[in-house]
């Protein structure tokens, strides 16, 4: 069976500054979604779990790109720079 190729049709670039205390709310279960505004002023929402691999002792900081297909599925979050 041929492997289905995932094509990312939508791309959202944004910056995050999340403190360790703010991210702790995810672990405590009180927050499960992140809402951000991208560089075109579009509001985006994605699971906070996407950030887990980017958490440091200082929280989550930096520029990111969220890519997804036209149905907003098969999302991939990448940190820039």
C-alpha cells in the first residue's frame, strides 16, 4: 500500500513567551490549549502538549511555525532559530 504523503497547506508563524509558572498550569490540568496570534494577526489555537519538547527551565520562549493541512489536522510545530 502506498504511503500517504502529508502536505502542509497552512502555515502560522508566531512568537511565544511562556513562563515556567504559566506552563505549569498545563501539567496541573487547568490548561490544555494554547492561543497565539501569528504574524498576519490570525488567532490560532493548538494543544499545549505540542510545546512539551520545547520547555526549558525558563519556560517556552522563541519563534515557532505551526503547519497543518487544510482540515487543520496533521499538525507539526517547529521552533525557528
